């Protein structure tokens, strides 16, 4: 005859009970403060943030990139590649984005927009204040040498966003400001300055083409004279 023995661990209970809906509701009632108070504080903080923080408006302008090369300004110019268009690849678009974000263009945009003295962009518009004076006395204040436009460059680039639109030849310019009129005017001004630089580049290329024609016009005249002489000789024969 064999006997089996079952050992039970200390504290082990044969029966157990599942939590019911009433138990969950009772637990929530007992701990409602731990739920309601953080929820109320988060709602109050978000409401205060919405009503106290000044909104920023975004102005946008888009530029379509077009090549300014002509048949006279392309390297290796000859009669066979006159009609071949010059393609603008992604690297060329990225290069033009850097041109839009150049420091010289930024300084001219700051001058045209009158950002010097604007409290939103100029850190010295409202005076240094007590904290700024204390930093100056302790030697902790950051000083900017040069023109007044240079001390606004940091805030200017913080509000400026220039990026290519997908894989197209379009460059988007976005500028943020608390003033919606200033945001729109800044985006348009930056686009106009870039287009002005492109016009100047086209004029330089036109002058280069004129110079090339001027240096080669004598040779072209000789070739034309030789061709006309051959035509006359052929007619006489």
C-alpha cells in the first residue's frame, strides 16, 4: 500500500477571490485625491501657458530656382551644346539654401526690416537691465564686436528656416515673429534679396559673355571674311 503526501507552503491559501467592479470603484473613491489633484494642476498649468505665452506667426515665401547659365558662359562652349539645358541637381539646390542663409544677406535683411531696436530681436533694445549689468560687472556678459546687426544674428537665425521642398527646384523660406505683418514681410524681404543677388550674378555673366565676344570678335570676323571669299570664288567658278 502506498500513501501520497501533499505539502503546502506557509501562507498559501486554498481559496482566492477575484477583484470585482465594486472593489475597483471603492479603491478609486479612497484615492480620488491622488487622481484629481494632479489632473487639476496639469489643466491649470496648460491653461496658464496658453493664455500667457505670446503666439508666433510664420511667414512663408517660395523661390523657384532657375539656371542663369547661357551658351557663352558654360565651360567648354561649342556649337554642339548650345541647346543642351543645364540641370539643377540636389547639390545645387542645397548650395542655394546656404546662399539664402548667408551672413551678408542676413545683415541686409536685418537693416531693411529695422530689427535693430526691436525688443523681440535686439537684446539691447530695452537696456541691459539689472541682470545684464551684474553680468557685465562680473565679466560674464557676452559682448559682440562689429555692427549692431551682428548682435541680432543669433535671434534672426533662430526664427529663420530655409529648406528645399522635396526633390523639386523650390526653396521655401519661413520666418517666425510675434508680429504677423513682420513675419510675412521678413520672408518676402529675404526672398527679394536672394533674387537680387541672382540678378547681379546674371549681370556679371552677361558682362563676362560680352568680354568673351569682344576678345574673339576679330577672329570671328576673319572666319566670316574667309567664308564669304570662298563663296565668291565658288560663284565665279
